[in-house]
């Protein structure tokens, strides 16, 4: 739907820009762009149609400019809607032994929290080599497979499950490229790692991988299942009355 809207807006914009100023209705009224950009925006469509190119506007040029300006405005609104419509999902994130050794646990967790994601599972695990091989099973034909498993099983790993809208995709962006040398500044690997062999963190690269890795590292009862948004939590506190301790009679002997 969004791509259809963008194509409609693009066609309308081209017609506005290429049409003769004197004869073009879209140019003079400036409404074609706004209307096309507002398709499928529901109640917002009437707002665009009524706001741009009204009868009695100052001039044709102003109406044309208003219509053209509607394109980025509508695109912004569409992007905003797309973000909020994203599915609530979970991903597996692991701080590798080098990240634990360097004391980067709090730094890494804080980056995910500041982004707005929710931590729903965390534990410290020292994986065996067999377990590491299960984790990296898709790389077993690669020449570096054995070294990869040796490293993952060389010390404690902080295994985590994070929840949020688009957390798999944006989690990977927060982490950065596999090679820290190619990671953008501002990413975890770009800021904190140097070489591929010690890139401090792992993150699921897709929905199926996330599901498999979460099931491998966590049991269902080890994860928090937060209540639905808007649900009210009723907390009942029971007060325990403290009984006064009276001195023993033996104290008066």
C-alpha cells in the first residue's frame, strides 16, 4: 500500500513540475500532489484536500507550492505510521566472552534500553563447545567454524532476549557490521570492537533465526511475558504484623 501511495505522489509531483503554469490545472490549483500523497491516510485525506489549493487562496503559485510541500509531509506521516504498525517481536542478543571480560555489559544493555526495547530474559551461561556448535550450526561448513565455537565456549556469555517493535532489524543496526572495521561510528561494534574474531556481541539476523536461538538458549519459563498495553495491574500488599519480642524471664535472674 505504501509503495502504491508513493508512486501516486511521484506521478502527481512530476505532472505539477512539468505542466505549463498558465494552463495546467494541477499547477494552478496544487491539489493533485496533496490528494495523491494523502491516499489511504484515512481521515487525513480530507485534511490535505481541504488545506491545499482552497478557493480564495492568494495566488496560483502559492497553491502550487502548498501542493508540492504536501509530498514530504505525507511521506513523513506514512513512515511514522509504518513504524508504529510494526509487529512486536523478540530477538536473541548475546554478549560474547570478550565483551564480558572488558566490562561492557552495562554499556551494551543501556544502548538497547535507550532505544526503547524491553529486556524480557537474561542469564549468564558458560557454553560447552557442543552447545556452541549448535548455536553456529549454519556455519559448520565454513573454515572458521571450529575457532568460532572455541571462542564462544571460552568464558561466560550474557544471553538476552529483547522485545520491541522492529527489534530484530533495529537490533542489528545497533550492533553494526560483523567486521568492526566496517561498522559505522555509533554502533556497538563500531565504537567498542576492533577485529572480527573479538566483535563482542551476537544478534539474530531474522525472525526464524531469532526464534531458534531463543529456544536454544532459554526455556519458556525463563522469559518474562509482559501484560498487554493498557492493562491495569492490581497489586495487593499484605502487611505482616511484627510481634514484639518480650525479654525472657531468665534476664531478670
